[in-house]
């Protein structure tokens, strides 16, 4: 699985501050990053509706892409017979 570096320039992040993720493709890397970012920052900006335009660099070939990532909240339930 390829390695990608992801960062959010609109939040002042530079390539040196990128977070690395193993992912299937750049979009998957952006999704992994968004999940990490919202949890790490504890602000949950993306899941609250902010669209993050991130840069995604595939390390093995040096291809850089710009990707918009969105999030949303979903309710999940589990039931067990007693």
C-alpha cells in the first residue's frame, strides 16, 4: 500500500507538518487524514461541516494532488436481545 503525506494549507500547515498515511489512493489518504485531524484537534471542524482542501503527496512517485474532503455525523446503534 502506498504512503501519502497530507496537510491543510488553509489552516497554515506546510509540507513539513504533513501527516503520513498508508492508503489505497489519494482520496483514501485524505479521508484517513480527516479522521485523524478531527480527533487530534478535538475541534471536529470537518465533521461539523467545514470542507478541508488538502494537499496529498504520494511519496513513491512524487505526485501531488489537491483534494476536498468533507465529513458528517452519523448516528449508529446496536441492539442485543436480553
